[in-house]
């Protein structure tokens, strides 16, 4: 092969790789990182209570604590009671807690785990773990606080104390409640 032939061959390979890259970028849904100030991506998962498939977009217009977790994750287990207490305190004000299990086990196993712990907020199951790719999580637990416009206002990697006064105050502000933690204590 001549030197000119080699260059034509190299240019053909580079051109093919470039075309593949451009096609991949055009077909990729989003290159934007999912984080604070970004719109919460839509996903589907199974409601473990009734087996219905739920689209996250159906929660639009509500203040949401979205939690990605698994039954085998000790930090997830640790934070669930505080999530339940937060939900108990603010559910009547309109807060929705949506916890999405990424367990490989079936939804029945997740439902039994949830029932044993008497959790009453929305528990969804994404056996495929697709939510982890969509939300670009680094592990479990990972949580997102989402406002009524569907915008992520807070992202927490790792467990949190969800019924801490700071968390409650944030949720009340997003819900439009003027009561502060101090006012409720008095």
C-alpha cells in the first residue's frame, strides 16, 4: 500500500469514528448532568402496593422527595424511618415521598420488606435499575428534592436525617407553608 493509500485509509477510519460519535450524540437523550436546577427526568417503575406501572411525570405539580434505594443497603434502611416521620408530618400539606427500589429481586419481596417496616409513602420498584442511569446516581441511597415545577432543588448522596428541622423547613417552604419549625414548637 502506498503512503497516499495509507492516509486515505486512516482518514476513512477517522471519518467513520467521527460520524459514529455525532450519531451517538444526536441519539442520546441528554448530555446534561442531573442535579440541582435541572428538570427531574421522567421514568417508569412498578408500584409495589398494587402492581401498577407508574410514570414519574404523573407526580408533576407536587413537591416530591425522590429516593433511590435498595433493601440490602444498610444506609437506606437507616434513613427510612426519618423519611416516614417527614412524610407523616407533611403529607397533609401535600408532600409526596417516592422511594424507588432498585433491588434485583421481585416487587413482592420489596413489598414484604416495606410492609414489615410499616412504610406508608409511595414505594416503586425499578428492577432494571434504569432510574440509576437516568438520574446518574453514584450509588444508593441517593435523594432528590423536586419542586412543583419539576425542578430538582436539592440532591443528597448518601443517607440523610429527613425529619431534621432544616429538611422540614425546606419542604415547608416548597409546599408554601409559612409555619416554621420554631413556630410549631411554641
